C-alpha cells in the first residue's frame, strides 16, 4: 500500500493552491447551513443541541482526511439521528435520564465506527458495486423531494409536527393553509429568487447561496423578525468538543450490538449512495472501501470527543458540490468556520432566519433531481424504470434505509434474472463463407453431423437450470452427436456449473459423440482444473482456436455421410 492510499489527503492537498477560493466559498456556505441542522438533528436523536455541534465540528475533518470523495461532507444526519434514537430509546428514555441516554449514544457511535472500519479494511465496499445507477438516481431524486418538503414548514411558517412523514407533511399543510405566515413566506421566496438570479451571473454565481442567505437575514430584520413570527436559529452554545472516554460497559455493548450493526450498515450504504450520486456529475473515480474506512475512523475518533454517530449528509454534500467545492478543504473550512462562529459570533449567527435557510435548501432539493438521467432511464429500459421508481417512491414513503434496500433488491433481482439466462446462439456459415448466428441469417448452413453453438454469459448455479433445459432439448431433438461450444463469452464457471457441464459431456459421450470447447478463458477453466473436471471431460476436448477444433472433430465424423453431403461447410470437406 502506498502512502497516498493510506493517507488520501496527500492526493488532493497539492490541488489546494489552485482551488482554495472555490473551497473557501463552499466551506463558508456549509458553515451557515450546518448551524440550524446541527441543532435539529441533535433534537431528532434525543440529544441536547450541543452534541449536534460537536459532531458537526469534528467528524467532517476526520472523514475528509481519510475519504476518497472530494465533495462528501460528514456529520449528523436525519437518518443516523432517527436510527440512533430508535435503538437507544428502547432502553433509556432521554426525558427521564438524559445522561444515560447520551452515554449510550456515544458508545453506540464508537461500536458502529468499529464495524464501519472493519468493513472498509475487509474491502467489503465491492458490495456497493451491485447497487445500480438507477438506485442511486432514484434515491437522490427521492431525497431531493423529501428534503424540499421538509423545508415547507420553514417556508410557510406552519408548525408541522417534528418527524412528520412525506404524506403527513402534505396533509398537515393542506389542512392549515390558512395559517401561512406571509412574512415568513416572503423571506423564503425572496431568498430563493435572489439565489436563482445570482446563479445566472457568471462572476458571482458561486456565491449565490451565501449572498442569498445574507440577504434573507437582512430582509427578515427589516420586516420585523420575531415580531411577525420569523423564527431564527436561536442562541448557540460556545463550547468546543471536550475529550471524554466512552463508557465501555460490557453489558451495554452486548445490548447495543445488533443496533450498532444496523446503524453501521445503513450509514455505509447511505455514504456510498451519496458519493456515487455526486460522482455521476463530477466523474470522479471513487474508492468505496476508503469511504468505509474514513467513516469508521471518524466515528471511532469523534466518540472520544463527545460526538454521536455521523454519516455522509445528502444536504450538506450537495450544497458543498453546488457551491463550487473542488477539494475536501471545503469540509475543513466548514468545520473550523463552525468552531469560529460558535466561539466568537454565536450571538450574530443566531439571527439567521430559518425561512432563508428553507428557501436555499428548497433549491438544493430541486438540484438533486437528475432530470437528464431520469429521462434516459424511462427511454432505455422498463426494468431500470422499476428499479428507479421503487427506490424513488420508497424514499418518499418509507425510511431512507428501507428505500435503499428495496432498490438494491430489485436491482439484484433483475441482474440475477438476466444472468440466469445466458444467450445461446447456433452458428452456421453464410454465402460469404463466414460463421454467423443462424438467427441473423436464415440461409446460413449448418453441418449435418456437428452442431456449433456459442454461449455468452456465466455458467453458475443460477444459470444451470436454464442452460440445462436448452441442452436437454438439443440432445433429444438433434440427431447430431458432436457439439462444439464457442466459449469465448463464458466469463466464469462455478462448482454447480462445472458439475453439470461434466455430466452433460459424459451423457453426449455415452451416445457415441462428444462436447468440445474452443476459446474457454483461463479464469473459466480454474474450477474445472482444480476440481478435476477437465480430467473427466478430457483435456483433448479443449481447443484454443476454431480451426484446430474443427480439424480434430472432423476426423470423428461419419465419412459415409460426408460423402453424400453437398454442404461442404468446412475446408476439410472440400479435400
């Protein structure tokens, strides 16, 4: 392992001298956005607000040092906060014993971090490769809509109950339209409109979020602020994360074991989905295993500084990218900016109106919907439409983690269904004396004694039944005793496939013929060699090229039939 692989920041650090201005703008924007979020997510998790700030200050820095994505921003998130509360509230009620609740939350964060780190070191990031782009696009679009709708309470000034679902938000607002606070709505819409205008001005387009929120803050003050119900972030504590060891109580660790696995797994899938979603636009090559490692290290280290569980944030990562960030330096600036604000400007940051923030996040939610790729999905494949729709709707109406599981399930189902039916084509020679698929050219001629087929796909346990049925029909209906398989397209053969293939060869040999292979890849022959199957089949039945295969098989054909044959398919027939 090279030094850059162990310390990923060595890769992007030299870029900073050219990108620091972009990263500075994105980092400052992230600082402003994270202030109200840190408070909200801590409350969702059942934690005092200060712990939301601790987590938002420390985890982005550690994750940025060891992560591979240039735009991913870690910290407290809706999903991790909700799941953490659901796990711990079964054992401790935060209202009755907040100290015990916080202690368990920090311990759970440490345990989840260890699991994430282990999964990264074990290189289990490859599992994420089975998550199709349609899942990522559907999850991104659903999260965008969900993020936008969750801001409606700040845009309309309607007090929607905390933790309301997508449907409950729509229902609640529909029945309380008469309660719209037009001062709040004016601040939100003015902020949103100004952001859209500034974004079209090239020279200052990168500052559109920052300028818009500052403008929204002044507008709120000019309109009378709190006198007209325009809520602000409110008072912010002035503390930095203190060092404190998690309470490593064995009984508590046993109690939280299953919860830690769930929290870690969901956090990693979410991080991978978010990083891939952004990478679709940036075209950055990601190392998912490294993301697992970075998430694990950030959770483990931060738990020693009174931080609760963190993951990658869809909102902050999207804002970071859309604000023009080029390297993880923006995450550093955002985190240190938050520390600076908390220490020296907490009283001024408290004036940031939630309505202005809501207007900006509404725009961020819209930008998460990749209309171009969604249109392409609906044009290209019905299966991809199902995968996208299942993930998108699941994100809106179910938990985020359930939506991802559903999307992954459909994605894997269609993948396995497709690979379970390898393409098998019959080959003959056309009038130009070239081998061709008989489906493409009905006039192509086949040898009366030698059947030639090509298999494209993997011969594994899931495909054995389908291939077996094809060969059974071929064995019964085909009078030809010799079968040549063009195996260049066979990528892999597993144990079940090797056992079936051997039995099939023996069946054809028992009839007085045989099955022969040409162009079978070395990697596909591994299990045949290691399992002794090649010895049973006969190594003489494997050929490197078609010419030598046909030359050998021709000697086994019935020459009396060859004499009466006028097809003359092979060169040997013409001699």
